[in-house]
């Protein structure tokens, strides 16, 4: 049972799992088979955002995490120590990709590797 809007990437579907479990998952869009699931409490109530092969997941614990979209391997995290005010978003400026999120009273943006 999904809790958030799904993120589609080719034959993959990424979504939050049931309310309050704090997990997200990757499923095969054709078969519906779950290919991997995150550890408990790794996801909050904001949506997942995808940039290339990266998934950005705002955690229930105030930590923004990046995962490899193919393997589910955790790649990076940033503790905001705040509640989420919005889901993350991705944008491009001067041919550079960024991800931004509203956390507490701040908007935090990170440049993505080329």
C-alpha cells in the first residue's frame, strides 16, 4: 500500500509505503514485484524526488537522504534538525542540477555532481 505519489523511472516505481512505517520501496512497474525496501523510519510524509539515478527522500527524522535509484544503496545524508515544510524539488541553473527542500524556516539547496 503506497502512501505518496509514485515516482516513475523507466520500468521502476518508487513510493512511500503505508502510513507511519517510514519506509519507501522500489517496485517493477510491469510485475509489481518489490525489488528493494528501505530501512524503517527512513522516509517521512513528504514526496520522493528523482534526479537522474538519485532518489532524494526526506526522512521522518529530519534527515534528507540520497539513494542510488538502481540498488537502493544510501549515498548521502544531511541532517536538517527541522520538520519538512514541503517536498524536495529538483531544478537546473546555468547547466547545473540542484535539489532544494523547505525545512523549518529555511530553504536548503544542494548542487548535484556532474
